[in-house]
C-alpha cells in the first residue's frame, strides 16, 4: 500500500507477491546478484537512464509483469545494444529472472521487484522506445476489472514515458481482456493501433520471442491475441479516435 497523490490509499499490486520458498541455490544467487541488477528509483526527479546500464545504450525498453523472465532474457540477448527495464512484483518470478540473466551473462537488464507504475512515474518523459505488457493477469470477475494493469491511468503513464513513435505491445489469451485492451487503447488519444490485417492480431510480431504464459496458452489450445500500438508523435493532433473493433472481437 502507498499514499496516492490525493492522500487516498492506493493499493498498487494485486495478486501473489511470494510463492514457494526459494531453493537455497536460487536464494543465494538472488541475494548475491540482485544488488547489481536492481533498479534504484530516485527519491526525487527522473531516473538517470544514460548511467543505468553502466554504458550508453541505443534505447531503453520496458517489460511490465515479466513473470519468470524468459521473454525479457531472450529479448535482452537478441538486442545487446538496448537497455531493458523489467518490472515484476512476484518474488519467485524475480528470482527466476535473476537466474536467467546470470546464466546467460546478460548485463543490459535492470529489475524492479514491485509495481511497474513506480518505474513509469520515475522515467524521463519520452524515454522509452518499446513497452511490453504480455499476458497480464486478466482479473475476469467484473468487480476485479479495476485491477487490470491495462487501464487509462497506466496508458497515461506509458504515454508520458514513451518516445514519439515508440511501440506498446500487448498480448492476452483472455477474450474479454483483449476487448478491454482494445477499447482502452483505441479510446486513448496518444496511441494508434498498427494492425492492418487479422494476422497482425492473431500472430505475434516477427521479432517476438515466446513468454511462459503464451506457451501454456498455446499448449492448452487457446488462441492468444497480440496488439501493437504506436505512441503518437507529440503535437500530431490528438483527440479520441472512433472505436473500431475487428468483427472477430466485436
Ligand atoms: C499472468 S502473469 C504473465 C507473466 C509473463 N508476462 C508471461 O507471459 O509469462 C502476469 C504477471 O504480471 C505481474 N504483475 C501484476 N501486477 C503488476 C504490476 N502492478 N506491475 C508489474 N507486474 C505486475 C504478476 O506478478 C504476474 O507475474
């Protein structure tokens, strides 16, 4: 829990923070490596991205809710010139990700073991070139919908942090959340949907790597949906777009 800006109590993270006790090997790797990999948020002002990764990076990408970190580690390995920030409040996921990064000797990732909104608020404006929110918790009950991370306030934070033309990539295997994602992103003045044909939302982008949840969904015969949005150029003429749902999702 933390204090919101208006003084109201704001619950930041829903869902599990801890699972099984970590195995001793993983616990000691985590204890030893996390201080090096951990993102330190500034008390005030913006994160200093140019010094964050120990060397200058061509761009910074963020992954929100990386789970056990397979996608984050694969992307970091594929794009060594990019600096990655991963956010994941589930301790066991964070520890699994630390293991992947150490095993693969990946130095271009920094991890935040808490709510992604704290990072989004601390990022310099227009500093992020790509954001991933892949298979976020669907919170299927109507009374829990307000817990969904894809929401207007989070899109506002992403819009501020993302550079002009930056990509926001979303995926889900939950049809109601897919419609919710589209509704919120299409109604947001700063994002344009990049889809041109059904395969653009039925298949991941060609340069994507799978996530653990995606693999589980595919193995269970589900058909995940993938959405790519472009952060509009600032001053390009903002205003609500008409809601245009593809027939399959309407
Ligand atoms: C269903 S899992 C998907 C994990 C991973 N993206 C995948 O596809 O395998 C969603 C993850 O989002 C994380 N999460 C929930 N709330 C979050 C928040 N406020 N900030 C960052 N991550 C969050 C959860 O802890 C969980 O690990």
